[in-house]
C-alpha cells in the first residue's frame, strides 16, 4: 500500500500538476476542444496504469547521460504539446489547411490509444522485471513470449508510436518530426545499453533470441 500511495502521489504531481500549470497559462484553449481533452484524459489513464504496474526497485543504473535525457524528456513534454498546438494554429492551419482536419486528429488518437495499450501489455508481460532500470536482478529471466516474441522492446515501440499519434492529434508536422527523432535517439541509446546487459547476463540465449525477433518493428527493424 505504501508503494501504491507513493506512485499515485508522484503521478498527481508529475503527470497532472506540472504539465497543467503550463497548459492553463499558455494553451487554455485545449480544455475546450473535445479531441484534446480526450487525448489528455487518455494520456493520464495510460500514465497512471503504467505507474501502478511498474515495479519499484531500490537499485539504480549508473547511466548519468540517460538519466539526464529522460529528465529532459519529462521537463520538455508539456512544452512539446504547446509547440504542437501553436504550430497548428499559426502555421499548419494557414499553409496546409487540408492537414488541419479533425479526421487527422481522431486517426492520431486511435494510434495513440493503440500505442498506450502496447506499452501496458509489454509492462504487464514483463512483470517484476519491468522496473525501467538498467539492471539485471539475481533471478532475472529472459522473457521471449507474448509481444516479446516478435519485438524485443515493445514499450519503446509503443512510446514511439504514441509520439506519432500525439503529432497527429495536434495536427503538427515540425513538432512531430522533432519529437520522433529525439525520442528515437534516446531510446536507441537505452536499447543498446539494455541489450549489452542482457547479453552479459544471458549470452547465447540472448543472441538466439535476437535472431528470432526485431528491435522495434516486427519483421522489419
């Protein structure tokens, strides 16, 4: 119960209070647009579910650069939404009016929701080993079933797909490209380090698993 209380408190502070301060000050219009409200509510539900499922661990990884990049991603997140909103309002709606269509937003929402489900499923299937820390525990096992049978990093795949959904919801292009590239670079760094640790822990078992699966996109990459 103590861990659950801690997770909920962090969620309320970091996922609700922090971003909404900036939304209220800089883009209050999003609260009057049904698609944006739907996106925000879905984001909160997915973030809360992920927080509650994610196991806590006392061990920490020593990767300073990755910790910095994750912190940067977190602090930038509300400003990326604000940037996407104003890109659409000031640029896309004028230059590319065909893109400024609610159909694009709802397609983006479906993509975002699907991505969130993939993240949650990946977290659930990984169980107690899905803490998010760059560590291998004493009883660590290599999980290769479920969605992990086809892709080794479904949670990162889901996050990248969610970025695409986010960009479409706000009908942006420049912000979408920037965020996609930035997230891909960060996740690529993380994946490479994770796979190095897994190879050290499981050796040939992990090598064989790599031959049968893809990094992020089933049957492609």
